[in-house]
């Protein structure tokens, strides 16, 4: 009984609803409004559930009146009712002949539905299990004779919807679901694991999933995909739907071909072909999981979030060691958001990322810009204000796919080496640069990528980059640092949380730098070094922020998450502190620095001793020792 109660609680959570009044429906558990006479009459006719009863048998069951575990009544459709019966064990989901209503969930809900069918259209849901819930939904149209439809809810098999969404699905309406990052992340992880089992390559995984999401943009395919009964016919229909969506996106033939080639390669995966369509990990399973769990989040009235994009980002994060199989370390979405905002991205900006990878920065910038734009301006943003360069051909395809996911196929994303002269054509085009450069490359340092980006941005434009702490300390990059200061200004450096890339299994500690392009940090760059470094020759103060607490915490399987919803407030404070140049003990300071100085707040801020704990002291000592060892330094000055 306790286990069955646990199942009921799991179902209530899966419904994403509360007992009593919800928006557009009311939900009851083993009770119902006694004023609805037809309900009471039907339950009296059913009596208690018998041990054995054939589906066609309407003879009265046991004494008394039993009721389903859950009943939902709809505000806008009084003729339709939702009922749900649950059992504690998945082995009690259904009997072979559906004739044991007392012991099995599906048998039981059918028993109730056949009596209710005389008075209502009945949506009947059976759920079983305590760990992984198993579910089956059937539809019983109002009728004097027993009849039911097994296909109308086929795509919801083992997926539990909000009761109202079953009604919407029945009526052919768009489903809606409140956004949940934890549910998005868990599904992304589940997709990653199932694709790994069938040996789909790391580079094809994200393009395959993107292909499914794009195919679901096709109304005909989304309506009919569940009706196909073989892998070949379903995949053939998927390819046609995808081709139609890609052509409507106004892509170049090259971009379309790259995406189609990746989809075609996955089609030849033997293990995927062998999966029965109703089996977990089949092509149908992926489609229905996306269709029923992710797409409804787009349609939620209170959501302005890019649910598809967030799911896709989470999926890429898990792929191949959290993106490393793709040759990239993904920038956390909230860090991308902060960097775009600190760089002042707005609807008039033109944004460039010269190592765009999967295009996460460009997506963040585009989302921010479009929020401020009308429909005409949004179209202009997608067509003329987003620019990217990516060297790796697979990542180039992924970047294009990622932008199409946001209904944008017109972005100016180029394939090639950002240092090649061919990209000099971008000089003076963009006024904002955003970058997470490749780390620890043999031929180019991180700061050389920063130099190149600054070179391409218009004079006075802003460049925001996230780089390893090594770029901000010591003499390792003395020449690059000097060149940067002679051409561009360092406006700010923000020390990031040590574990901000934890979800990507990347251990590098980082900082965010904000540069102003083509405005030399030094007033006179032609002086000898002694005069060059004179404070009077430094154009501006640099803001240093010790931004170590972003409010995120580590969660099992999910990485770092904003569990307590602190991030938006913290981000607002970070940006405001910088804009007002606030100097706060333990947090921030403004200072004139040279290319030989340390570019980190830790070197200059005053400690707020009132907040210092023994653990803080011990951690600082450990970090300092690790720093000395890592950079082969001594502490004698």
C-alpha cells in the first residue's frame, strides 16, 4: 500500500498539477464532486472492481462504490472526463486478456471507462511502477456500446502528460508545459546514454537530434510520424520533412548538404535499425520524447525561454565527455548570457565570434537582441547582425544547425581559420566581439585569438572573452599583453567561479576580460618601457571584480545548476557594480595597470575580514601553494 501511495505521488508530480483547482481543470484523488450525477451513477453501476471481468462484461462488480485513483474534470469540455488508475509494480500494468481489473492498472481503468462511456468521452490512463513509470492511455468516445481508440494517444506511451494536454492532444491543439531545467537536463542525459549504447559517433549525435527536432517543425510529419510501422518508412518520411524544413529556412545548398549527410550516416547504424519502433532507443522513441516533453515547453504561456535551444545545449553538453568529443568545451549558458550583457549587446549590435564552435555565444546574443526587437527588426538581426567563424567542418555544421534550431538559417557563419586573410573582409563590420578561444594550442595562444578579434571589431567596439587565469598573471604572455595594450584598452577583468566549467569536466580556472577595440591602453605607445609604464601614460582605470559566487550549486548528474534561483539577482548586481564602478571590499576595485601587472582582482581587493572563515583561509593557502607549483614560482617576491 505504501508503494502504491508512492506511485500516486510520482504520478501527481508527473501531472505537474495539484489536487483541486488547476488552470482549466480540477483534479481529484479517489473522490469527485457529488453534484455530478452522471459520475455517481456510473460508479454505482460499476460497483467495486471485481477480480475477474471480461471487457465486454457489464455485470455489476462488488458492493459499494469504488473510484479511480485520479479523476480530472475539464472547465471547457464538460462532456469529457479524465481518469487514471495506478499500481505499484510495473509487472501489474496489464494482464494478458485485460480481464483482471482489481489487480492490474490498465484492466482497472478500462473497467471504469466502459461504465463512464455511456455518459462521457473518457480519457483513460493506466500507470504502474515506482522507479520508472509505465503508462498507457486510451480514448473511449461517448457511446452506448463499448468502443475505444488505442492509437490517438500512442505517442504518449510511457510518457505522462498533464491531464489538460491529453484533451489538447485529442482535439489536435498545441500542448503546453511549464519549463523545467532539471527535466530538460535529465532527458538530454538519457538521450546521450541511449545513443552511446548504439555507437553513434560523438560528432553525429547532436546533428541527429537536431535533425529530429527540425523534422518535427513540419506539421504533417509531426501529426503522422506515430503511424509508421517500420524503420525504413519512418526514416524516409523524416528525411523528406527535414529537407522541406531546411529549404524553407533559406539555407545555402552547402549547409543543407552537410546536415543531410550527417542524418544519412546515422540511418545506416545497424543497431538503430534493429530497434523495434515501440522500444526505448528507437527512432520513434526519440521523436515522441521530444514531441511530448520538450516541444510543449515552447508553447507555455508564461515562458519566454528558448526551450528547444536549452535542451539542445544541454544535450551537446553531455555529448562525448560534455562536448569534448566534439573538440570543444561548452561555455555555460549563464556565462554566455552575462558576457553578452556586460558587452552591451542590444538590438542594434552586430556580433562576431571567431571561434564559434556550436554557436552558443551567437545564440545567446541573438536571443538577447530579439527580445528587444519587433518582427521586422528580428528578421534583420538574423540576416545581417550575427557573424561567426569556425575551423572544424563538423562544428561548422553543428553551429549552422544550432542557429536553425532558433528558426534562423540566415546567419553569416563561415568555415575556415579566423587568422586567414580572407576574413579581413569582416574588419569594421561588427561592434561587439564575444569569444571563448581554444585553450593550450601549440601554434596560437589564447591572447592571440583575443588580438585577432579586437582587430576585426570596429574602433571603440567592445570585445568580451573568457580565458584561463594564466592570461592575466605572470610573464607567460608578455609580448601578446604588450601588443594588446598598445592597440586596445582593458576595461575590466572578472574572476569567475573556480568550478564554472564543472559540468563540462574542464578544470581550467577562468576570468572574463572586457576590451575596447582600437583604443590604446597607453596614451603614447612609442615611449621607452619605463615611460610607457608610467601611470600618467595609462589612459583609463581597469575594473577588477572578484565574481566567484554565481549562486550555482553542484547537483548529481546535472552538473552546476541554479537550484535556488539566485543567478538573475546576482547577474544584475555584477553588471550594476561594473557600470557604476563600485569599489566593495572583498568584491571589486578599480586600478590603473600595465601589461606587466597582474590583471586579477585577487591581487588588489581589500579583504572583508568580517566574512572570513577558517575554511576560507585554508582554501586560500592551498590555492596559493598550487599556484606557485603550477607556474614554477617562489614566494620571495
